[in-house]
C-alpha cells in the first residue's frame, strides 16, 4: 500500500495511492495525523473519500510536520571509505527541522550565502507507533514504511564546526516523498538507490550496503528518545556525493535532482537560488 500527503485547493489530505487514482482518507489532513491513529492501516485500506487522478497529484512533504527527523551519517560502506574514515561502531546521529522538508516535485531552495550545496540520496524510515527502548525484533513492527529522501547538504556550512546541524537543515532543501510504501510491500533491506543531476547518474548503490539497517537504527534511536508515529529517520547516503569528487561538484540554480529507490519511488526537484 502507498500512502501520501497531497495538496488540494485550500487544504491537504492523506491519501491512499492506487494504480490510477488517489483516495482521500477521511478525517486525516496529512499522513502524520493518520499514522497517529492506532488503526491507521485499516483506515487507509477502507478509505472511500474523494479520489484524484494520480498523474495530477501535488505532493506535499510526506509527513509535513514530524515530531522528529533523525538523520544518520556515514552509514554506507562506500561513502565511509570515500571520506577516509573507518566503519563506525555506533550510528552517527544528527537532526533536521520540519522546515527543511519539501515535496517530491517541489523546488529545492539554494539559500543565499551557501556556495556548496550537495546531494545525498537516502532511504527514509517512517515510524508507525510509539516506541521506546525496543530491541531489533520489535523495531521491525514499529516501522510504518519507507520513502525517498535527499539530505541536501550545505558542505561549506557543515564544515564550519564539528557539529553538522547548520549544514543540514536549511529551509526548503530536503525532498521527502512522494509516498510511503508500507512494510508489507518493502522491507528496507535491499533495493537500488541513486541520485542523478541533470540526467547524469551521480550515486548508484544498494540499500543492502547500509552498515546499520532499519531495525538496528530504530532500536538504537529508541534507546535515546521515544519515537512517535510520523517520525522520520534518514538512514544515510552512499558514495558519489559531489564533495568527494575531483574536482568537487555542487548544485546550481536550475539543476534537476532526481532521487530514486527501487521499490519505493522517485523525487524529482529543480534547484532554485533564493
């Protein structure tokens, strides 16, 4: 099952995305609100609200206002090696704020004062129920599903200090969507992941190369903080980022960034300098 948040004329709505149509889920103004209901899966399966042509959908960020966006750095073997580091013993965690999120077809805003915006294709985990201090076996059942995220990063700001936050959460810079694929259709342990810029493939890997997989991440993060329905975990990016190229390559106004994950979907966003 695929679930999304779409924009309508004066509101947003959570929808179930079928082969040709998207059906509104009653009393669910966005996906986070739907996932907050213990019976979210049954409500989505039984949705019978107004329907919309799938080809005309205006996707909002998948979860517009998650309580938490927890990101994982250095979690693909090839990306770790290209940065000259050793494989980590524990996940490297940082955060984003909801204002960083944009929808699957929205513009990526290249904020003034930043010279080195870089792409980072990532598998996103979306939490489906509250969890705290859980093991990996239980963590699997806490995941509602998976989506596509691009952790667009201001490298020059990221390098200003040892803490990464300031380079990771510029407003309107992080595509998330277009939809959530529930765990009965995708288990988050394999699938091609990549990023293209203006049609040129920059990243090409497989989710199976994650050092810490989805269950391990949910378990570990839940030992730090209670994870809530709609919370997003960005699982890290593979090799091929612009900063690691010779010479380095960064995003410019008008560039089209396409982020894909096999079995999940695609975000296609145009960069705009503002």
